[in-house]
């Protein structure tokens, strides 16, 4: 899985458009980083920029943005409604996919150290990146704001984690707070009421902080305090959630507005169900939800699978269908259309695909029939393997939804989920096989005028040829995994779909036999035969295992057909 992180720096400039554009332009100079949002605020005199990418380019972009902010923003002249301590005030790194919060914390500390060493910017590390427990709280790091920095830098307890001299750089740029935190999901729950008071009551019921305790448990009774005179609070039901109630003129309804600060502790769908319960207890109904900003894909995948399980439906369906179930189950399109391609970070980051696997069946077939050498037998073999996995998955999904088999839905759902993974793997191998062939072709165009060039060309060709033998072997391995699924479905699946399980087995074996030919022909092209032998031996073993499984599947299919 590709590692993706989000960075949401806040810069202490929200009024001068030229300064904001220059900072964003500096961020965009880093290849592999995508700027998703730029949100300037005049009253706060602050701009929030959101960008995403793999860890290394994101950290580089964060550094370049901070360098440009240091150059263009003078904190001595800054005034605004929002707390701030530096030209780049906060610089959080947020895990999106394939990376942990702890890994982001390590990156944040490295970034803070680099900002100090290369730019001279003093840095505090906060939240997951904090060196001191009390500095997990950003407010502690930013206490007193920019104006308090001279005194804090002179204090052993309050000076920054990196840097500490009130010099010319610090005077102009202030101090930057670099941190790592979990992904924050901002969501509004729509209520069938116009009452802010009732929306606020639901928010108090569910938010982690809860509500102030009052005498007799009433809403208007005397506030209760402990022996030390401190206010007693009754906690809400959702951990890692902050919430308030408000009325929205634009929609003419009240909402519970929530920030989910820990989606591992409280996933979105859990929050939705709990707000729905709390609202119902007060005679209200949640009519839908509105996601503000962006979400990681897993938020919707987890929700979709949760609701499919509640319906006792197979989870082995396409990603797009799972997301659709999430959208419909939480009515994310209640107020306006919900477009996953505009709201899900991974979809925004994805490059538009134009590979073989994205072609129509006719387009792929016509391209194969053309005078071009690729796609060839290797890509077609991977396609047959994908069809095999898809057919086994189809039978599993049909079986999970068969009347009278409701108690067996999980059994078939597990098979379908495994089948979907194989479909994804084999679809990717369609393009990878053609890419492997093209890699060999590229080697033939390398220069060969000198002995050094000839040696480099020969080495590159040997490496590309070995890779071209390894890719179809992966197709064989993946296609082989489809056969036990086909056998299970022939034995236990919907009898009306037995022939589909049989076709799955035939397609899998055809894909395996075809891919084996590509393993053999590429191994024959290797100058060094040592790496070839294990590949050939494994290919022969896969074919033998596949033929035995095919025989079992077809016997089961015949038994159903002749019964």
C-alpha cells in the first residue's frame, strides 16, 4: 500500500493574496505533492493550506512553504483574531494510508530539527511528536503567543525543543509548532428540528467532554462542584469527539456539528449511529450527515462494510459499491450530492488511469488483435485469471443472497472478499505484464558504442528479462488461488451457478498455462540460467496443482448438472 500523509500548515497571513500565492507556489514546486485546499481568513489573518502525498515529498514541501513564509511574513507586523506564534504557526503531519501516527511523529521531529538547523526557525513539537507530555497540548506550546517568545526562550522549561535564541530570525519569523496528529473528520449531523437548544442537548449527550453536572440532573439546576470547588462534568458517550449544536440558515435546520479527532477510537459510522440514538431519545431524527472537507478512503470503506454486515450482505463487492452503501446508509447526500471523487483523499491523489485494465472488453480485444506486440499472451493470461476470480466471486455473492441461506451469508462473504482481492491483483498484472515487455524493448534502444555501454545494455537487458519471467509467474500464483474458491463454490455454492464455477476453473487453468509459456520463453532468454531454474520448477508445480483442482471442480459441476 502506498504511504500517504496529509499536511495542514497554518500561515500567519490571510489578507495579502500575493504572499499566500507565493507560499502555495513554493509548496507546488515539489513533485508528487498535490495541494487540495487553500483557505485564507481575513479576520484571523491566517491561511490554512492542505496538501497530500508520500512522506518524503510532503516533508520537503512543508519545508519549502515554511522557508517562503519566513521570507515574506514579519511577525512584528502581524495582528489577527487567531492565536499564533510564528509565520508558519502550526505544521501538523497526518497519516492517511499505509503509515502510522508514530511514523508521522518521527517525521515531524526530523522536520522541526531541519527547520531549526537550515532556516534558524525555533520549533516546538506537539501532540504525537511532543518530547514532553505537557506539550502534547498545542495550547501549552503556543502559550502567550508570539509576544511571549522572548521570555519563554530565556526559560529552561519553556524554551523550544529546537532553538532558543531570541535573535533576528526568531524576531521576524517567531516560532513554529510542528506536530503529528490523527486525521480529524469534521461532520455535521442533520436534525429534523430548527431548535439549536435541542441540537446542543444531543451534542452534550455524545461529545467526550459531556455536560456540566447540575443538581437533580436537570438542565437548569444548580451547578455541582467537587470538594476542591471544581466543576463536575458528566462525560458523553463518544471518545475523541467534540461537538456543539447550531442552526444553519442555508438549510433551515439545526445540526450537531462534530469533530472526530480519533477515527480509530470512534469511526464515522459509530458516531452516526450514536448521534442517531441520542437524537431519538430526545424525540428527534437524524436525517443525514454532511462531511466537511476531506476524508481518508478507509472511513467510508469501514462504514460501508459495517452496514453491509448489519444487512447480512456480502462484503466481497467492488470498492465503489461499498462506498455507495456508506453514502446511502448515512445519507451523506441529504443536503447536496456527495461525490467521492471530490471528497476522498486517495481518489483526489490518484492519477487518471489509461491502462489496458481500464479499456472496454472490445477495446482490449481490438488492441490485442492489432499489429502491436503488446498486449500479448502474458496480459491475456492475467485477464483470464481475473475472469476466473471474478466468476468465483460472483457465485459467492449470489450464494450469500440466496433465499433460505441467510444464516450462511458470512461463509460466502469471506470467499467473495478473497476473490475481490485476487481480481484486483490480476487486473494490475494485465498492465504489469505489458510494462515488463516494454522494459525489454527499451533496453534494445540503449547505446552500445563503447564497451562500457555494451556492458550496461547487457546488464539492463538481463535484469529486464528476469523481471519479464517473474511477472507471469505472479499471474500463475494469483490464478492458482482462484481455483480453491471455484471448488468451494462448485461444492457449496448456489447449484444454479455451478456452471459459472466450472468456467472459473477453466479460465484459471487457461491463464496459468498461458502465463507458464511466458515464464519459459523469458527464462530461455536469460544468459545466466541460475535464476531461471527456480522459476521454471515453481511454474511446473503450479500447473500440476491447477490441473488437479480443475478436475475436482469439473467433477462437482457435472454432478450438479446431471443430478
